[in-house]
C-alpha cells in the first residue's frame, strides 16, 4: 500500500483517516497531524519489521523502500572494530564473512566477550593473533569487533569483511504525497490509529487494540496473522501452532 495518495484515496494515510473518522483530508490536509501519524507509522513499521524478523523461517524480510541490499563489504584494517553508519539502521547482524587475501571468504562465528561460559570464549589477544585461525565477531552497539585482528600483511594482501544484516524500515516522508510502500500496511494503519485513539477516542482505541492483539478467542489479531504468514513464507517448511486437544 502506498503511504499517501490524495488523488485516488488508496493510501495508508487515507485508510487512517477513515479508521479515525477524520474525513477525507483530516490527516493529509493537516500538517501537524500528518507529522504525528507519520511518527506513529514509523513506530509501528519498526514493530512490524521486528515481528517479521523474529518469526521468519527461510525468508529474510527487508523494507522494499531501501535502494540498497542489507549487506556490505568493508576493507580490512588493523583495527578491531567495524561500525555501521546511522543511516544503515542496523537492527541485528545475520552473517559475517572474512577474507585475508581478498578472494577466499570464510564465515566468522559470533561470540560474547563479556560471557565467561560461552563455548568459544575469547582468549588473550597475543594467543589469538598468533595461532587462532577461526575468525570470531562480537556484536557491539552499531557494529562489531573482529577476533583476531588483521595483521598489516593481511591488510596489504586485500583483507575484507563481508556483512549481512537486518535493518529497520526507512523513515516515511513527513510531508506531501509520496510513494513509500508499506509491506505491513494493516498493522501500521491500525497501530498508528491506535496511538491517535488512545489520546482522543478511548472507545475506538479499545476496538483497535482487539484488532491488533486479538482477544484470545475468535479474533486472532493482526500481529498473530502476520506471524503465521511469515512463518509460512518458506515453502518447504510449515510451522504449526499448538492446539488444544479435546480428550472427550
């Protein structure tokens, strides 16, 4: 779904205008309200991305509004740390590969240098750099540390680090009509409308909360529907949820 379509009223903003009873230009024609709903939409877009990442099996979710792939190659240095820029909106590392010659990559394994019982506990640098040949990486905030560090000879030979990652959705434009696509439109429109209704329309907020989270009965909720959908995106594996068995 397009985010804002004032011409044909097929956008997410128009859906939220209808849900909240705000009229045909209640949001799109009100700069302050448009910016509020965009902020709420960004919030629920991020919530949706996180749910999709957590439940996916064999399908790597990514916002189609990005114009780049969620991966990158970094030139090796003799420093340990590699950092992502804030514009890349890193959520979680997926895979790290290392090459010491610029050609042949091998996968690095994740570790936690603060853990005392991790099975691949980091050894002192002197020992690692001299004889520990399997590369490890330790996620740190918006980047990661590599163990062992590259030597200057490896850097000169073309050492590189390849990374695949999960990232947040791109921020929606806060003004005008735009062609941002919302892959989780139902959750975003209901979620952003819920934020508005929580402030100004409690009865509508209660209805939307049930629409979003379900009622543990005949209404599963948008979030549960989305979880089931992304669990089954991989055609060779079907995830079945536990069900109650009637023993009578």
